[in-house]
């Protein structure tokens, strides 16, 4: 807005390419207004428009685009004299641009190409739906510009406006354009290792689909068109990733969005290169194969159901039974799924023995004693072979007589009660006795020599025990024995501390215990909901119920043995619940009774606090009420309640505001202004926002309601005693009733005042009084020649004045005299001649 030259203001409301609209303030006395637009830097002629005197806004047309104009306003009277004027400078908008073309490459946008115009600093693209339910404008620095946020395959009306410092031009001639369709959402899978299946849901308004496949690491493209919603690519390489881009075509022959997904084919079947036995305490097999392209893992499956998984090119399966003829196959895996299993490869865990002979040879020695050596041979399909350690192993597996006994196949540990363990095994034939070895994971070891199939030992919680059993007979012992691991249940923590860290949160801490891999912490009062499942020896139980005794149990767990549910619980109570303030009742001027809820157990202490700006008052109770005493008037307090027990303090309850009644002013002064009016004044009372002043008598009352500290009251009866009351009211409606010393209105002025001249040339003034016996009266007589005064005692209703001048004009004032001797000054004078 420009500064007015005189007393009128002018401002530009809006501009276009060829018009400018201005608004101005009203000038008193103006009958018309003239607006003149003069180009500043152009030889073009000025343009003006004239408007009536009741108009405050007008437009000047036929202007040039992108031109600076001086806009002058002149307020004129009926004689076209200029009363006042003002002017401002503004630029018209640039010329209207024209659209060259509009097209859509994405389903949510349309690009507009247009011819730029001189003087434009930017442009605005406008898009409207043909149905009228969508309107959107977006800025563009130059051509082309893109409108986004549109719907797929929808028709839109596009227009462009140019912008400069003055404003924007009119929209260009509109053009229609339609967005393209969306891309199909491709779902891919590899049903075989040389094919990929692509499916998608139909795209609305699509008439054709194009799929483009590119092999990873290749630039060759395979392009296929279809009207179906499924496509299979076959004759592909196994274990290779292929990327597929899909797009849809609409009825106008335009392609829409595109979407690319990548899919790997299933891996080829691996080839098994070797299967060999792995002798030892536990007989097993090792399987080797050639890795295949695209595989991330392998599954080795034996014909007896045993298997192993690995990402390497070999795998071990153990244990194996003796004397079995089995086969094994390998399957490769990747994200697409499994390959076809490899060709099965057979293996034998022991030769098939047809004959076995035991030859005993006696050899003569120089010494008298004879040594007997046993040579074991077995006759197989390959002929008679000597028994080596490996073949002896196979013989023992096949239960050849008089060989070393086989180890027990099944060994296990039983623990009927905590700490009382027994290693148990199945009976083996041709065994004279057993030696069991029990080794703890800290290195402690013990052995047991027995002819039974069980051996007892003491087992502590949290340890792992390695057990093995060696059978013995006259030939010796087995060359190997299976090792069985047994882990005892984790130990219970003993130094558990449960601490209240906030009103409804318990912190539980303990020292780590042997054998525990993680700890579960539960509370019985929460239906044993698992609050913590962690490896750390600390837990926080939060969001608990206040004023509740919780039984907390820390349960140690291990992966092998599970959890030890025999640990004892620990008890801790949460802080008391926060009380609620139900009501606050004023019992005296300075005492308030606060009623609260008692949600906690008996013997809970409750503290109620009233906190003001400069002071604080408290009271305590064990029941549902408490009295706050000696609260000063006119003060606002924030009242809160807190519960406390031996466990701790609750959170403060929701506070409530207590406003004490406003203070009464110390004094009220009553001044009589006229015989029927009084003026009351008082000092402000703390906390009072308004006052009601009341004067009460048996004849009626006078009252006024004011925000000030004074009040002018009418309807006062003369000669009447009034009681004075002032109600102080706060801004929220709290009221204090204040009583003050009474007030007596002045005596009533006499009526019927008459002036008589007597025969002795004296004057008599006569009047009527409502209560002549109560008051003395004074008579004042003012004449042009002299003034006279006389007094009439109570009960008298006339007064004689001895001196008087004939023909003089007198003013007579008759007024009662109060008991204090003060004359009533409100009585009216009367004139006589």
C-alpha cells in the first residue's frame, strides 16, 4: 500500500496481462473517483476509468502486458474538483503463454511443453479433471513442466499461466491430455531349473503387455508381447539370474509405466564324486560332490532318512549302523527352490561275510611258558584276507565270535532327582564287565567299573557331562566308544534383588549362574506373562499395578536342557496408587475440606498439598478427607494428593484448582450526594473482580453491581437507617459477603414552605415536616436588602422573623438540622415577594 498524498490510500488488489484492479479508502465528500494508468517506460497513452462516490474498488482495462504503470487515484466533488489523490506503481502480468503439446510418460503425471513469453519469471501449470472433482496447480521454472499426483488413465484439462512480480496472467487456451496406464505387477517363480514363470493381475484399460528379459551379465534382450496375464520363459540356464521388465499398452497405442523384477533359476543337479567311511568311535560317512552354479546350500540325504545341510562341497553323516547297504543323494538349493536330486550313490558299512575261521597256532618258545596268539581271517567273495585294524572293526561290527566286543549303541543319562544321575546303556553280548567314564566340562573326571548296565554319579546343576562306556571280554575291549553328552539343568540364582525403581517398575538383578544361557523373568500376578527373555542378569518389570505385592521368579534356561522351573520366587510390593481429589468444600472462611479416593490398603498415609504462588499448605490423613486450614482469602492454589507407605510414594494425583473467596475491603465509606442518592467507596479486595453493594432498610433496599471500587446508588429514603453489605466476587464466581457499620440517610426536607407577612410588619415562614418532633430546623431568608436566619426547635413547624422590608423579594430555605448539628444541604430554596 502506498502512502497517501493527502488523506486517502490506494493499493493494487490484483493484476492480469491487460488489466489492473485497485482498491482505495473512502474520502468524505467525494462524489466520484478517477483511476488513471500511465505507463512509466513506454510511449503508450494513459488509460483511465471513472467510478461513483460509493465505490471503493475498480479496474482499468486495455493495458499492455509486462508493463510498469503508475496508478493515480483522484477523489472529486460534483464540480469535478480534486479533493484528494494518491498513487502507486505496479507491473501488469506477462502475456498469456500458449501450449505446444501435452503428453504422459508416467501414469501419475503429464508433461506440458509451451512457448515462453517475455518478462515471465516463472510459470504455473494448472490441471483439472474433466469431471470437475480435481484441481491442482504447480510451479514451473520454464518449459517443459510436469504436473504430478494424477490418476492413471484419466482425462485432464491443462493450461499455463505466466508469472512476474506483478502477478499472474490469465490461463492459456486449455488442452486435453490423458495419463497412461500403470505397469503390471509381476510375480515370478522358477518351476524348473531351465524356466521362469511370470504372472500378473490384469491392468485396467490395458490392451497388450510387453515383457523384456535380460540375462545377468548379458546385453541380449528377449522381447515378447502378449494379451494374456501369464508367460513362461524356458530353455534358460540353471542357477542364473534374469531380469524381466513389464509394461502395458493402452488402446491409443501408448506404453505406460514399467516395472522390473529379477528371478534366479533353480540350480542344476550336483554330481556326487566320492562317499567314504569315517572310522572312529562313531562310524560315519563323508560325502563329496562338485559345486554347481547358483547354489547357496546343499542337502545330503541318505536312504535311511539321515541328512546333513551345508554350503560347502562335502558333508558328514554320523552315526552309521554296521552291515548296511545304503545310498545317498545330494540336492542343491537357492532362492528359487531345490534342484533335482543327484543320482543316488550306494555305499556299504561292512563286508558281507560268508565264512569266518579262527586259527590257533601253537608256537614253541625257549621259555617254558606258552604264548597263544590269535590270527583272525575272514573269507569273503574276494577270498581269504588277513584281519587288519580296519577289517577287525568290520568284523566286530558283524559280531564275529571271540573278537573285541562292540561298544553299546545306546547310552543315556537319567536324573530321577536333582544331583542324582546314572549313566545307563544297553547290554552288549559276550561282555564280562564295563568301564564307564564320566568327565565334567571343567575337567573333573571319574570312572566306574561294573558288570551291570548302569553307573551312578553325583551331578551338579549347570554342568555338561561326557559319558562313554567300554565293554571288556577276554579278547580285550572295543577300539572305540560312543560319547554321550548330558547337560544338567541350569542352577537357580541365589542373590536375587528386587528393587522398586519407580512407582510401577521393579528392577530385578542377580549374578550369572552356571549353565544358564538366558533368563526368563515372570511375575505370578501377571498370569506368568514373560516380561524378560534375555542373556543379561537384569530385568525391569514395568507397567505393573500400583499397591500390589508381586511374586517375581527368575528362571534360568539353556538350549540343551530347557528351563529350571524349581527356582523360588521373590516378593516386592509396588508403590501406592495415586489418590484422586473428589471434591473440595469450604467449611469456614479459611478452612477447606478435601475429599479424596482411597485406592490403597489400610494404614496408607495421604498428604494433600495446596501450593500457591508464594506459599504452601499441607494436611495429612489416613482416611478419605483432610482439612486445609488458615488459607488466605483471594488466593488460587493447586491442590494435589500423594499416597505414601513404607514401600514409597505414589505419583501425584491429578491436581485441582482451589480458589479461596476474595478478600473483603477493610472499610466502606457512604457519602450522601442528594436526598435520594448516595455514593459508596471502598478499597480493592484481593481476588475480587466485581462487587455488589447493598443498602437495606425496612422501607426497601438499594443495590448496584460494579467493577469499580465505588458505586452511586439512588432510591434512598430520607431519614432512614440502612445496613451496609458488600459482596466481593472473583472472576470465576467465588463470592464473599462483607458486612459493615450501618448508614443513616439525612433528615427529610420539609414540604409546603410558605412565607406570610404579619400585621406588625414581621415575616412568618411555615412548613410541614414528616417527623417534626425529631429534628430542629433552620430557616434562611435572603432578601435584596438583608438576610435573615432563625431556628425552630423540634416540634415547631414555623419561624417568625421580626424585621422585614415591604416589597422585597425573598429566597427561603428551610432545612432540618441533624443530631450532630449539621444542616441538611439538599433542601431546595423557594422565592417569594
